[in-house]
C-alpha cells in the first residue's frame, strides 16, 4: 500500500511526526508526506488561487512542505508531487490526514483543515482517513496517541481496501502523561472526567455519527489604544450547546476511539422531489 500523509498543523508538528512513526515502524506500506509549511488550523476547505504554492523538501517526516492550505497540499500532491516522486500516472492507495492536535468531532468537522484534506482526497477518488487527538490539560503523549490511531486505522482497513470516495474520521481520546494536569478548561461532562486512566491501555473503537449541536460562541470585548472596539475569541472548541448520547463527542469523552464515515455530498437527496414539486420543475434529463 502507498500512503500520502498530510495534516493542517504543519509538517513539523508533533502529531504528524508521531503518526508517521506509527505508520512506518510496523509499515502500513510506503508513506510519502506532503503537508503545509505552516499551521493551517481551522482553514476548512480553503484553497489558494492568487498566490504561488512554494514547495520545499522535508526530512522529518520525509516529503514536501507546501506553503499553502491542507486542500492545496492534496490537490498539488495528487496532480504533481506524487507523480514526480513515484512516476507518471501513479496515485496513492490511501490518504491519511493528521494526527491533528485537537479533536475534530461534532460541528468542528466543518471548520477543520485536517478533515478538509481528507475530504478533498475522497472527492478526487482516493479513499482517506482523518485522524485527530483530543487535547486535555496535561502533557500530551503523541507517541501513545499515534499507536491508538494506528490500531484504529488497521481496524478500518482490516476488511479490505476502502471504496475510492470513502472518508473516515477518527478521533482519539486525550492521552496525557499522568501527573501533568494543568488549569486549561475541560468541556467533558460526567463522573468519569476526573477519574485516573492509563493512557496506554487499549481503547474501544466505536462507529458513531457526528454530534450536530453548535458550539457555544464566546468573545471577549476589548479596546485598542485608540478606543476602537475589537473582540477576542474566547470560546472552547468542544463546548457544545448539547452532546447527543452515542455521538462522536460523547464517545470520545468516554474514552472510545470515535470512527465516523463522512461524505462530501451536501445534497439532501430525500428532499429533491419535494422541492421539484414545490418549484414545479422536472428532473434534469440525461
């Protein structure tokens, strides 16, 4: 298997390095990295049109750094950089995006550059897996989290190759070094939140839908030295108006590896006929 690895935290981020190590220590196949040069968190599915995409080599992980967004990296990799490296007409068998520093569950999949890279690959016909890690209040053990992610990836692939347009979103629960709890806010609820846990213990894997409740937005109002008002985002990335039982957010908080199949087709197909009737338009021919 030939794998294209990318992310949105930048090619030098600890998450992508840890995931690269987990994918190559017991090789999943040949892994080639094309990732953003700089942090591109929450850039969603943005692409670059009016600036050049500068490319430079990377040694750790080996591959190419692109001065662009995650979707740019996938587009450029599939059309130019992968064929340059592996030969004309070749494509990867799988695209893996991550491991992101921060969970991409619930409505965050809309904002996520990590997920956007995976969605772009799926749209272009390459099956993909997005991997994200819930960050807690302690010192993150990226190597341990990457091993949990690798086990989930292996489980996803155990039944055979994914279909060409498949996209799977994986969220790994927090993996913190014991005794390193800080003061950052935590948005989990339930009696289990403060319970001690072994970060290296095997985690259950659960297939689940995404939580569809919005984030609670908070902004801190400030004034510039000239008296002009401005607002500093102060909300929590996992502070939702509600969390449905059995959703990706709920299960990740309860220390399951949450696995959610995603699609890039935003059409509500079940409403097409109703809207045709409402607007009195016939279905398109052909």
